C-alpha cells in the first residue's frame, strides 16, 4: 500500500519548530525572526485529520522584535510546550533574555505560562535556544544554545545543576535516558550522570552542582574518504535505553576537482559499551532534522537534499523516501504520540503531513520475502527443466 502524504502551504509563515500536544493537534513555531521582514513571529495550533486535512485552531503572535520560536518540545504527560524564543532588543536593555518559555494549551488556546533566562546575549551575539528536550517522564528539561546547556526541573524551572559550557565545537542536540543526559556537540557526545535516579532530586539540593561527566564519545569512523564528520542529532530508543541513535554529517575531502557531497550517516550505539552496532548512509547531503517514533520502530529525517525519509529503527533499512518534500531544507520533523503521523516543516512556508501505516516496516520485509520466494520458485523451475533435459 502506498504511503499517503500531503503538502500544506502556510503563506507568510516560515516554519522552524513543531511539537504534537495530542495525537491530532500540533503546535508550529515560525515567522521572520528578528529581521525586519514584516513577517510576524507566531505560535500556531493546528488540528489534523489524516494527511489531507489541516485546520488552524489558534495562533499567538509574539511581541514586536522577538525572535521566531527556533526549537520546541511538548511535555510527555500534559498539554504544555516549551519553546526557545529570544527577547527583543528593547526588552534586553532592561532585563535578561527570557529565551526559555512555557506555554499552556487549554481549550484549544495557546497562552504564555512562564519564562526563564538561560542564555545571555551580548551585543551582536546571535545565539539562540536551539535545543529544547524533556526527560522521559517530563520532570527534567534541557535547553541549550551554541555553547551552553542548562538542565532545569519542570514545571518550576529551577536549576538542577550548574550549566554545561563547552569550549570546543557547538551544541546541536541532547537526549535523556532515566539516568543519563547525552549532549551532542559537533565534535563528540558528552555523557553526563543525572543527579539521581529520582528526577525530583534537584528539589532536595539547595545549591546546584556540576553534572558528572561519565564519558566522552569521539566521532565514529565512517565509510568513505571524507575529511571528517560532525554530530548533528541524537535520540535514545524510547523502550530500550541501551540503544542510542546519532546522526553525523561528513566533511567532504578537499580536492581540485568539483566538490564532493556532504554525506549523512545514522549510527546505532550500544550504550553499555558505547560501541557502534550499525551504520548506514542515509543522504548525499547533510541531515537537518531527526526524530524517533514514540513506539521506537521508526526513525525519520529531513535533509538538505529537500528529502524526508523514514527508516526501520532495528535494521536502519529505508522504508520511505519523499523526494522534493519541500522547496527549502526541512527545519523540523516530528512523529505524533501514536506514531501514526509524521510532520515536517520548512522555511519555504510549508508543512508536509505523512500518514504512517502501522505495518510500514512489516510491509517492507513482506515484500522482500515475496521476492525471495519468487526467486526460489524460478530457480527450482530452471533446475527441474535442466534435469528433464538430461533425462
């Protein structure tokens, strides 16, 4: 059965972030940023039915001069979301940057609940909250910019530990297990121990302390003759914390001929040993966004090839490829809570909605099995014909 997917145009609304709040409702963050383009920065709540029907339910316009919502995460147990939005230049003159913002979604309305400052902007500093990630049970929240990441308790947004600062590379993503936090920088994976197996431990500590760095995982050796690579994204398997996935974009070798492609690979790690168990190239251009389905069966990515792809999380085999999914590279990709829907967004003012069949992976392997059986039948027929000729 062909997978159904539909592109939806959102005029004057470049999309940068997305989060599902129910199986049929998601919030998009987008706009023109702090540049004076005349395009307003907004949060929009949409209702979706299948891949073909998309209805705008509510929108919240941000204050003049504030940045577009560049990252977003939905709380796993409530209808709240947290977004990364820099304050306006005028607001920064009188108060710290209120970049970490909590919004409630109640009765189909978006409302601001609380803000917190975790990123200090100085002068022409263009840093922004590119990482917004909840822990599995929603009691911890990691928010980070280019070189600094802060772990907060939720919903009070109190410091759990001293902020993490890196001097080498840039922070691009983070992922929680129940006991660890993995921070993906361009040059390595940093594995930190959480304060306690109990995620409320921060409330018992009057003075936050630094998180313990357990391990530093270097960039893996990837197939090919690339000059190097950088980590782009990281996700734990929802049902198996011993499995972690990372995405790496390669650095093409310098040659005097035409430039080589910037390939992308997905890597599967055993977190007990931090050994690679599988590696697969997934794109001839860099991956820009990545997600894992809540049931843990599927991986999804968007790439600079303008492609959206879905992989089997066990084998890393490709299950679905949508060419020309957007006119610009995808900026965000998210599975619904039931894993039955996938949404990708782009700065080209579009979102693409994919209806994910529950048997997507099974259909792929079933097809290969039928092909294998057919080949065996043909082979036996040829052998039987040859034997008859001999006799």
